[in-house]
């Protein structure tokens, strides 16, 4: 499975200038995010873990999942986490017609009150990005990937992926999905403890 744990500077330059890969800060903090939910079991595990530790995060939700599991989505909002749009059907922008892509994002936007957007797989065409940026969307990428979706590695490796790449202002990605759960449920508590030990704050975007 081909993916990058951290995005090199030269690759960022190939994308649109308006994409957000990290936050500029002098403080020891990271920005925690979760993609692909909500899910009634997995997202609630994440929410319970965050609540126990007094942490807020950002959930990039799939519109179709919001419709399937409204109570879980409402809990995200109620507990004052941030939310973002992850399309309605988890579309790969590189493989999707532009008009279809925009319509799918707008379909999700009917149910997700946010102008934050993260493209599924991190794949978005320059024309698609420009369209969204001109209309006030903030496109959130990342610079520290846990790779919890990769079944060939374990949860400790996912934690180490983040540990080895995170720095002040890093945007960290986990997934609250069935595919990632076995690894994420191990890596997330390890990351929280590591941040506590190293005096990093964990914040929402």
C-alpha cells in the first residue's frame, strides 16, 4: 500500500497554495483529526477517550454516515468538537468529474455545518481546490499520518508514525472507521499519553 506518513515540502508545492497542511504556532500543540465517521461504535470510542482526557478534536465526516448515524454526529456537536466535510460518499477527486464532486460536497454540506473540507485520500484536482477556495472553503490536509487504515501494520506502529513526524502545529490524522479501528484504538491512547508526557497540547482545528 503506497502512502506518505509525512508530506515533503516539494510535494506540497505541487498543490494549490491555499491548502492547509499544518498550523503556524510557537506553542507545543498538535491538531488532532479523524476521518470517515461517524460510526456508532468507533466514533463513540473516540469521543469517550477524548472526554476522559479533556481533549477536543476535529471530525471530517462523510455525509452519508451522518444520515445513517445522526445520534453519533449530534454527540460530536454537543461535546463541542469541530466538524468538517469529507464529501457525501467518500469520493476520490482524481477519479471524479468536477461537477459531480462539487455536488457531492454540497450534498454533505446540507448535514454538516462547516466550511472545513478534507478530500478523501488527500486527492483533489487543482481545479476542484480552486473552486472550493474561491467559495470560502478551507481545505485541510495534514503533515502527520497514522496510517491506521493499513492492515499490514499494528497500532504501535501507527503511534510511532505520528510520534516520528509530529511537531509544533502538526495536523494529525486518524480514522474512526471499521477498517482502522483495530489499530486506532491502540494508537490513540498511546499518543495522548505521549503528548501529556512531552507537554504537548492537543487541539481541534
